[in-house]
C-alpha cells in the first residue's frame, strides 16, 4: 500500500525550505509551511530575543493555517531550524495541535553548527503516540549540496 506523505516545515532564513525541496524530489509528498500569524522579524538578534522569550515562557505563537485532513497522512516529516537548542515554538505549536497518533513522524533540522540540540527528543515528547524515526541534522550553509546525504538518510530509515 502506498503511504501518503506530508512534509511540514518552518523556515526563517530559507535553509530548511531548501531541505524540504530536496526531500520532495526524493520522497515526494505534500508540502505544508508552518507559518505564524504574526511573522518573526528578519533581524537575527530580534528573532533570537523572541525565541528565547517564547521558550522560557512556554509561549506558542498563533499559526496562520492548519493542515486540512491530517488524518489522511501516514508519514509526516517535520522540519525546522534550531533555535535556542531545540525547535521553534511555532513547530511545537504545530505538533501539539495535530493528532499524529499512529503516524510515522520524521524530524529534520538545520542549524548553525550546534547540531540538533534536544529537538529530536522534544519531537518524541510532543508525539507520544507516534513512531518517531531517526532525524536528520544539517548545517545551514551546507543544505544546497545536501541531496546525497538526504538520500542516504531516507534509505537508512526506509523511506526512499
């Protein structure tokens, strides 16, 4: 049986979006951008200040839209940049609002050099009734040439 795939992502600088394009070319699936109702500023220091405040207060921003028919998907990739050692709170909001019970959830992230932080463990916490597969962590400045690494990861986890 063919599995229905959703690639959901949040991208601020465009690095995560680049990974989404490559996953789409390799694994297919529908794409959904997790976007906040009030966009984050483009200034890095302002974004960092907001991200730290949201994380410390456990504040999840309102999202612009929701996935229609989330129940129809079998596999959900979730992509994001690393902010303050984990996923942005917008992604936490997305995961907490979606019923991903019984689905396969696959995290991937982009970062500036610090790796995935605790984000993969945080995805597992937010998806306790899902099968969470091994995630992929890519350095933001290497995403344009990451297709071979992405392909290898997809093979390893049994998706491609």
